[in-house]
C-alpha cells in the first residue's frame, strides 16, 4: 500500500481495537476508517446506515461513494462522520445494547399466533455484554439494558423454568391473569399500554444517551444530543397491573425504576452507605456537614444494648 491509501474496517469492531489500528497504520502514512454498519435484510436491499470514524481525510475521500451506498431517506443518505478514534464502534455497541432493551420491553407486551409458536429461548451477541461492562466502568446506570441481558440469561434456563413452573403449581401458586381480565377497563388498558411502552422506550434511550455522553466526555468525541421528553402516569398503572397479575415485564419495570430513581432529590441509599461504613471503614458524608465521617457502629450498638443486628 502507498501513503494516503485507506483501509476501511466494516466489521463492527471493538472500539479500542479500532483506535489501536488507527495509530499503527498512521505511523506508516496510511488512513484508517472504522465503519459501524446497520444492515440486515432491508439494508442489503435498500442500503445500510453507515457510521464512519477515524481519519476525516479518509472519510472526505470516499464521502460521495458512501452517500450513494447508504440507505436514502427524506433527510438524505443515512451516513455521517461520527468522530475520531473508535467513536462509531462504541456507538454501534451501545446501540445494540439499547436495541436489546427495546426488544425486551416490546416483547413483554406482544403476542400473536406466530410469536406464540417461537421457542422462548434467546441468543445474544458480545455487544450486549460490552455495553453493560462499559456502563459499569463509567458508573452509568443502565437498568433496562442490564435487565434485558439478565432476561436473556434466564430465557436460556428453559428446562429449569419449566420444572419450576410445575413445582410451584403443585405447591398452590395460581395464575391471576384470568381473574384480572374480568375487572379491567380494556379500552383504558390498551391506551395505558401504548403510553407505557412509549415511556419505557424514552427511559431506555435516556440511559443510552447518558452512556454515550459520559464516554464522549471521557474520550473527547463531542457527540451531539437532543432533549428527551418523558411521560409516566399510564406507565405506572400498567406496571402495577402486570405485577399484581404476576406477569413478567422486567424491561418495563426496570425503565420505571430508572425514572423513579432519577427524579428523586433524595434516595434511601443513605442506609446502604451507613452499612458499608459498618462492614468496613468506607466512611460516609453528612447532609449538614460536607466532609467524610466514620462511625464505630459496633461500639455504638454495645453502648445502646441494641446489638449489631439492629444496625444491619
């Protein structure tokens, strides 16, 4: 290869590998583009969505080609330069993770003859795991994505779930769905479910955007984000309804938990921090004095004759 020749990696690679390769080939005078690709059957027929990152010079050199290859919509071709380094690969990975959460939320609301004949055992890709790992490393709450991954793990326990269902039925656990159907307003329920799905998706996407924003700040990728709207009243009714009926909707419940936690100015996690300080000198902060404290909780319990168990 000659200087200024371009290598295009369209393999949806791990973002750090892309960054390493960009550095390696740039030392040899070559240009490198990572390329996040959203394709599938529709993409093969009508064009994919393309997200190049890396060398902007390389992108400029082939921009016209990419715009012709990409899917065409009213706003133009589905391709844009994402940024430096492995930014597009990171976005693609997180997109797959949020897509998993999105599917989980919709799965809990849908049925139909064909769907009901499909085995309830789900496969997965490494990108979903990578999204959760990145959220953990960046200390970003991603409840819906994490829950959807847990649901996939649980779906793989098909035999165990069937055995558990049989054992619990013999033990007297009854389904409440039949009784529930007799006392609900179906018209209102349909509207509630529609709004609950919408609200769950918004919170799911909010987690996605927050993860991308945090990584963008860390890496200096300068992503651009729009504002998100939130609705929640019908959502809470639906979640309460399915919980009372014993219907599994972890994705929607996780999104609601994320919303409820995010909107609270004060959370009950003060008790968690107090217990951490009991188990080890992790310290805690006070709302009336901005510095770290440590309490000898065991000694305090002995003095009060309450016992350590009272502090747990």
